[in-house]
């Protein structure tokens, strides 16, 4: 009887497809994590404004509260008598009658104080409720951040396990596919030149989810930091960067333009001319130069 090996050699094509899928799923989770961090920053800013507004509203309420208290105390101490009481006690009823309009204004003022108190109290309740809701949103989003980070870490670990089952030559074959020779000269001018120069200087560095330099980057972290050298602020999110400037047709691409991949968008790179891009690709490949259509192309944006 012919003997069979205890374990079959893994098929490199199958492993390559599975590793690609896991890297992509990890990057999707990582970019959702980046999106959630941006939203969390915005929510926390809103929460701070709401709390400050709530504090100011509380101060206004306390001011009116004191006015109401003073008014009640004055009436209790006899500083304010009814109109009939003043007529009875007045030595000069005619003089009092000439002051009726003033008395009427005073009573109107008392009514306004109580109305103001009710209005300020209602406003404070509204602001307190809004603050509580925003705080709950912050707490929920922080839980989502943890879940997305865990998903990215799990997919990356699975990919590493698959690659670990291959021989060294097979691993290198998978990780080096799609790489092209880095061009020595890229014709670029204006502010884009600083962005392209920075991005190209990072070639060979590591890809780390959520990183934005100086020793490692993820896809949107690289493009964010590259354009920061040109004085252009970009969010740390590929989907958010897609809305950061005018959309450019593929036929009009220029070095420095950002190019986006997958639907929904979960990857971004930088066009460098001649149908090439520089991008933080994945943890296996790091930052390298590849073809424009090495991944499912969606569109391009020109920052600045």
C-alpha cells in the first residue's frame, strides 16, 4: 500500500487568496476604527461644549433664583404691599393714585421674574438631557472602538498563522508579488512635491494598523502625514480623505493625488505617475510602490 504524508503541503494559491482576504478584512476593521476615533473626537468636543453651556445655563438659573428669593423675602417683610393695602395706609390717597402705573410695572416685574425662572429651569433641563445623551454616545463608541481593534488583531493573527505554514521561499513569493522598481525621479511641482517626497522616503517601512509614523504607518496614516508636510491637514481615515478635496478623473491624475480602493472605501495610496502608486499596503508588504490597478480602484482626490 502506498503511504500518504501525515499532512499535505498547503497550496500556495489558496493560501495567497486567504491571506489577501484576511489582510483586507483587517484593514477594513482598522479603517472603521480610524473612522470611530474621528467620530469620538467630535463627540467629545460636542460633549465639552454642552457641559460648558449647561454650566452657563446653571449660572443664569441661579441668578434668577436669587432674584425670585429676594422678591419673596421683600414681600414677606412688608416691603411690597397690595394696592388696596397701600390705599388704606396712605395719608395721601391722591398721591398714591398717581403712582398706580409704577405699582403696576412693579407687579409686572414680579410676574416676569417667575416666568424667567421657569424658562431658565426648562432650558437647563434640555441642556442636561442633551449632555447625558452625548455622554452615552461617547461610551457606546468607545466600546465599538475596542471591538474593531479586536477584529483587526484577530484577522492579522490568522494571516500570520497561514503564512507561517509556508516555506520561506513561498512566503516571500506571496509577500513580494506586485512590487515594482521604485522610480528614481518623479516629476512633481508645487505643494504636492513635499507630499510625494515624504511618502517615497517611507518606502520599506512597516505597516501597522492605526499608525501614523515615524517608523510605521497604515494606509491613511501615510497619506495624512505626507500631505501634512505640504501644510494640508487630512483626517486619519481613507473614507474621510475621499471627501477632502475635488475628485479627479483617472486620465487627469498627477503625482500627489490620492487614489482610493474597494467599496466601501477602505484603502488609500498616493499616485506618483506612470501608472504607479506608493502606499502602505498591508503588514506583510509594508510601504512600497505598486501599480495603480493592483487593487479594485474606486477614484481619486486632489488635496489642498
